[in-house]
């Protein structure tokens, strides 16, 4: 048998070598793999665009890249997607038919199944998990034999919409599709968080950034355009944003924070240089799948994303500012990347980060903390302390696809639907084949 090559994730912080790796080409082959390894541990590899140990296994890894069929149903209101299809490929497929997805995240490199499984989201709408209408999942019955189940209603669907790989191998996902729409955008500075939030009414798709050391607010004001028509300069705007922000800003960060390790240069970057590259009067309209995507995946980084309910947003941001200022003053960590904040509408799921199951329904805000420097330990210490404090104070939740601090124990505090989710996991996986160490540590402790 040929040796299995080591597996690494996008961020470079996870590396492992499974005993077995499979690339099945059919549902039947997946079922045979599960039957063969019913006494082992099975995990699924998507695009590898995650920073936690959810995919890690010393036993069996299943790569679903060949399950890549896309079927738009006859009514053009739904699309069924194989687990190996990446979001970018799906968007292109739909765009040729004048369609798109109801919610699009920042990047399109993830697989659709992986994005749904971890609650991936954009800004101003629900996460992708919320929109899942049905799934086909390869799992186990009470007799220990593998089988394929279609999940399309009830508690099973609410659990399967964001299963973090704990219910089985997702084979297909059915999502609604909507007519292609255009997004109007401009970038503006706001004086404080109150002013930022006041703009949500006129720009419901907006996402915003807290600039470290300047502590100013940059807002991508985004709203659905009245007409599906691209304005002049839209292509130039995308090129400018790619060159000036997605590339040049990252290079400046790498130079000042990683190579030169200069606190003064990092401060200068955000207080003086970056504002010169933002043009608030530049307003453009373009297709949604062009306007809502960015390329912050061009540079390897580590990311932790913390979700808080709207009622706690102001206090949570204050806590972030306090922690980063103190770390900067002590010289223990100079934060060097904009803090991105996005609003996510409440999800009809059990454990996606914006789940409203069992609590008062309200919007959630994702606060993203990123580092581009090596070593990462100074950032991780600050991020871990923030995650623990926000969990205890605000019931904060960590993104299932981002970095989890070792020993973090906030899941039980944050998810009223956890017990119901665990029951579904036991039904679909009675012997715990899909539970690796990461899931047992942070999620399924009572199983």
C-alpha cells in the first residue's frame, strides 16, 4: 500500500498524516469505506480552509473532491450540490443561469458542504447553514451498518445544517437559489460604533473594520441596487481593491509587523498611510458575486472569530480595544490587522454561531481577529484570553471553522440547543466514528 502524504491546512497550523486516505467517486463507495472502518475514526477533508483541528485524524480521511455534481432544479429555485463542489465553482455555474446564492461569504475557496458544516457567513444575512433545505448524509444505523439518509425536516435538519462533521459524511446539499442581484458599495469612515450601526438601515449588507492603533471605523456600505446594472468604473474599483488592500496592505503588514517587527511602523500604517488609500466618494455597483468577495486568502494567516449577540456588541468591542491596547503598551503583542465585524441574522439551526434555538431571537456580530506574523504565540495568548472573557461575560461563540484556543470550554454556555444536537449525533453515529479528539474536547463531551 502506498504511504499517505501528510495533510496540511491553509493556515499551516494543522498538519497530520492519516493511516488511510480515500477519494471516493460515488455514494456507494463512501458507504463501503464507512463499513470497512466502522471501528475507527473517520473525518472528511473539504478545502482545508479552517484553522482548528476538526479535520484531524490519525485513522481515516475522506476527500470528496470527485462528488462534484451540480443540479439546478426545474423550478430554478433550488440547487443540489455535491460535497466536493467549491463555492466559487457553484457561483459561476449559477451565474450562467442568471442565479446566485442568497448569502455569500468573504471568500469562495471553501466547499459548499464544508461552509455549511461550519456556519460560514457573509454580512447582513443568515449564514449558509440557515438556508440548507436538505442533505444526503452517509452515516450509521443502530445495527452499526453504514447507510445514506436524506435529512429534510425537524430536529435532524436543524442539526445537520451545521453538523461540524459529527453526524456523518455529507454527500449532497440542497440550497435555495435566487435571481442574480447587484450590490451598491462605497467605503466610508465613521466616528464611532453608534454611527456605524446607524447605517445598517440604508446599507443592510455592510461590513465594517476597526483599525488598530488609530481606533477608527471603516465601513463597506453595501446594499442591493435598484437595478441589475453595473456602473462605470466597477471593474477598476475591483482592481484597485485587489491591488491596494488585498495585496499592498498585506505586504505592508508583513513588512512592518513580520519582517521589521516595528511597533512604530504598524502604528504609522493605520494612523497615516491607510487613510490615504480610501476614497469615500467612489461608489460603484456590480454583480453580487463580484462585489461581496475579497481575496484575504492570498496570504497565509491565523484567524479566530468570536460571535456576540447585538446587545453585547458595544461591550465586546470595548473589551477587544482594551486588550489590544494593553498588549501593545506592554510590548507583548502589536496587533497589525484590521478587526473585521459582520452582522449575521439569526439562524434556524441548533449550533451554528448565529443559532437562535432556545434563546431570544436577535442579530449576531462576528468579530474577526487575524495575525499574519510568526511566531503566533503572542497573538494566541491575547486571543485566547479574549475568547474566555467574552464567553463568560457575553455567552460568546467561536466560529467552527476558525482557531479554537486549547482548553476553551465555552460551548456549553453558548448553545442551548447542544443537548438536542448531541442526541442527533448519537442517532446518526451511535459508536462515535465521526468524533475525533477536537470534537470530544469542545463539543461532544457528554457522549
